[in-house]
C-alpha cells in the first residue's frame, strides 16, 4: 500500500473534485495511417486540457493525441457519441469501442450507441493527423437531448498532477465569451488534506488585498450570488490554498492568477422602428443603402423593406466579425423575423471572408423556399427547405462551437457539426451576400455572441405565450378572450402620418401665395426683398417612389459676391390642418422630407430646416432649427432622391428658447427651408423638394396588457389570429 501511495504522488491522484471540463491528454508525434497503439509509444508531453481540444500540439502534421476523462451521466438510457475528425479518431466508453472514425481522410463524422447507467464512466478519445487539414470534435446525444458538445459540467480528468495548489479553473484561463452568471470552480489540490481557500476576484489585474472576495472550504465561488457579472468585462481571480498541515507547520500557498472575459450577450439589435440604428446600446448603428426604407407592415409594424436591387444596410462605422466579437469558432447566434418575396440568392446577412469556414451568413438560393447557411465551402455549408415565400417566419441561426442549428418559428429545422473560423476583413451587412441582394422584409434582426438555447428562442417566437410556459394553449386563449371582451383599447394611440406638403395640389404658375407659401431674403442688401424673380417653379414628371405623385418644387438660387455677411433665402409654408388648426408636434416622432441635388451645385452653401410655433396670444416664433444639411450630391451616387429624417426626440436638435424639446411644441404652424451662403463668394445651385411629412412611431399604449400582440393598442381579431397560428404551430 505504501508503494501505491508513492506511485499516486508521482503520477497523479484520481480526481474526486468538481467537474470542470478538463481531461487528461497525451501528445505524440509520428507518421501513421491509422490511430497507433499509444501504449507502446512515449508521449512528447502530457497534462490537462479543456475538453477534447488539440491546441496543445507543437505542430500540425504527423501528430497524435490520447484523451482520458470521467463523464457523469445523470439519466439512464441509450447515448449516441460522435466524432468529426480529419484524419482519424476513435472513442471508447468504459474501454468499449463506440465510435470508429479511423484512417486517413478529410473531415467526416462517425457515430455509435451505448447504454449507460447513472453515474461516472470513463471516456477515452484517440486521434491522429498525418497531413493536410486537422480537426477533432466530440459530441453526443441522449434521452431528451439534442446533439451537443460534451459539457464542462459533466467532464473531469481521470487524474491530476500532484500539486499543493488549486488547478484547472472553470472558466478556463483567458476564456472569452463567458456567461455573466457563471460560477467559478477549480480542482482541489490533491496533496493537501482539508484545504481552505482565499478567493481574490475583481477587475484589477494586481488583485490587491481588498479584492479578497471569499473564504471557505468548497472549491466554488459565485462572484455576485443572485446577480450577474458585468457584460463584456475582463475579470481576474486567484485561489490561495491554506494547508493546515496537520502534525506539521501550516502554510498558505499563493495560487496562479487566472483571467476571463464575459460575453457581451446581445451584440446588436435592429428593430427598424424608425431607422436602422442599433438599439442594443453597443453603437453599431446602420445606414440605408440603395432604395432600402422603413415601411409599415400590418403584422410586424415598422420593418426594413428591401427590393432585391441594390438595397441593403451596412454600418456607419463598419465592423468585421472579430470586431463584433463573433470571430473564430466562438459561439454566436442570429435571430430575425423574415418575409421573403423572391428567392434570388440574396443574403439575409453576411460577415466574414468568402473562404472555407470563414463566412457566417444566411441566404436564399434560386429555388423557391430553399435556403443556405453559408459558411462558404461544400463541407461547411448547410442547405435546408423552409416554407417561407410571402409569409413571415422567425429564423434563429445558432453555432455553439461544435454544432450549428437552425430554428424556424422556434422549431429545430436542421443541425450539423461544424468548426468555424469566422474571420477576414469583410464587413457586416444586412440584406446582402456578396453582390446578391435580399428581396423582402426584415424585422428585429439581432446578433448575439453566445449560443441561444431552444427555450430562449421559443420565447422570442411565441408572442402569444402570455403565461411564459413555452407553449401557446387554452390558458393563453383565455387571457386574450378576457381582454377582447373587455374591449381593451387605447384610441388614437398612433397618429396617422401627416402630409405637410406633397406639391400635388398646385398647378402652374407656382406658387400660389394664397395657398400658404411665402418667401423672403435676408442678405447684404444686394437683392431686393422679395427677389425680383421668384426662385421656385413646379416640376412634373419626377419619379415619386415611395409616396406617389409626380410634382415637386424646384428652387434655383444665385448668390453674388458680397461683403462678409450671411445671405439667407427662406422658403416658408404655413401648415394648414383641416378642422384642427395648428398641430401638436409632441404627438410625433419624426419630420421627413425628400431632396435631390443638381450636379452643378457649388460648395459652401448650407440648408436649414426650421419649425415655427404660435401659441395662443403669442406672436409666431421659431421653435427649432436643424442643419446645416448638404446641398451637393454624392459623386458616387449622383442624381438620386434622398430622404432627410429629422428625429424630433434627438437631443442634438437646436431648440430655440423657450423650447426645450418637441414636447413643448403644441402649436406647430409653419416650416421653413433656409438656403444659406456664408462664404461671401458667388454661389449657385438648384434643389428639388418633395413629400414633407410628420410621422408617429411610438404607440401610446400605457397600461395595455401583453394580449395586444401586434402593438396596435387594441386587443382584437388580429391578435386572435396570431395566437391561433402559434397554437397550431406548437401542436395544440
């Protein structure tokens, strides 16, 4: 027995600690055509590794590994184990060969079944790579389980190196994308009887004395008990071991310093309520390209509309996959509501290089209802069918580092084992893959830097799951029926779009001053006031998408050289709202107008948009000013109509005293276009204006229950239809 004790000290001791995802590994070098007999070979080095990773190699070719661990099974039943490898691999459970994926070959999957009882079992994986590419992925499935990687919480090494220190941290040292709710764990030092621990934890890499966070005898530590760690934050930690050394001299052994970074979680969210900006707070704001626009859909409300011809969304500050935190084989997810008008190879989204395994995208194919998870390369891409033409469906694309899964309307559609290397300088965009543009509608597009669970995805899809039981059933119908019978409604909660001017009511000559337009000039005295030649004309035949009509206002200006001062050409229009008088601007979120620039316009001329208010008993006064806006065209995209969007809730708007914001403007009675030359030099140009509109995006539905599924501030048959559809899809 004494000799056995000495052997355990020298070779390592059987592991009896918590499961931390570590396994024993042996690394070999040699040229083989099949997995060799490792018992007859001497390893180059040995140790413990996280899961079945082959990162502890010294080269890429003519190498071999043997991994050994304990796997904890909590449910009795038949289990299927898989290896995906390049070249060969074999997997044993309790010394029984379960998976034989041996030989020289490219990446391929083999599997095998075995019945397992509750408790711990030994698992051994052997692998070699002779030349070319290399890969090893191990995963399994069992009773009530989808295919998945073997989790850290059920793996532990068969033996540990003899040590007085805590070892094998979970999360592993330098881990990225860690769950903010993670509990820290480590393996107990096997040369210390009754060890006690001092845990230092914080964001200071020096871990000063004040970062002492816990003391105890259990090899786990929850940093914030019921709370979570901060997202996207690097943490440092250390476990010092107190050895009571019964019968000898007690000692405290300073541990190794470890670090990890928590995941961000939601990387970006594009709700498309009024613009393509990122609502996650991470600042990945988008911009509309081509004719992309925010449109209104009866089911989803405001959505992104793309016509499949040059329309897409890219980022104001372009980002690669790595810059978004989605690089390499790290877990990642994409979710979106999608309405497809045609199948034309157009991409729903795209990021990463178009090279084997480096792309991360989803796109249509050129056959109806055919889709491709595009990782680029035949052995990486995953094709699937989905009934999605001219209807809304919810997509969730999930990669967990070992497996890719596609959920459609919350139901697993397809899955396959994949190891990715999402990389390259290709920037993220929505609605395009390469040069192929998506034709349809997109809503609530989101990126995540972790693998979403099926439960979370189900909650995203089931809008009518009012009792949060991940099912739409009679209980949810009862809730909706009660609110419907109670006539739950908030009338007038969304204001209709108010057309302030579309120039369709006029005929030549134009303008008719009696119809609300006026002009004046504030200048150095060179011009008469008003100008002798009225600067505005009516132009017909202009393309008027998306609002219809064919008349616009053309403004031509000519500024001479003059002494330093500002020349202001002001074109104003009194707002006339039938039967209502002035407008309450506080009910709206945006003012929009369309503009086109003449290609010969000179620089240094600014355009301002101003709004006037006329409260009872008060002389008309300026309420706000926005600008300067450009008056010259984009050389890369000339002679195009542009839509100017003024966010009335934007704090950067130049509000004029006494107005502090849009909620103070209740008698909006005029808007003005001011064309300003501040250069003192001769400046000329022509501008075209059209479609000045007020838009309300924010329903005033305070207190309305969740049974108003489509957010139109009334519980009615539309909500019932959504519930019925979801009930049918979840199987009654």
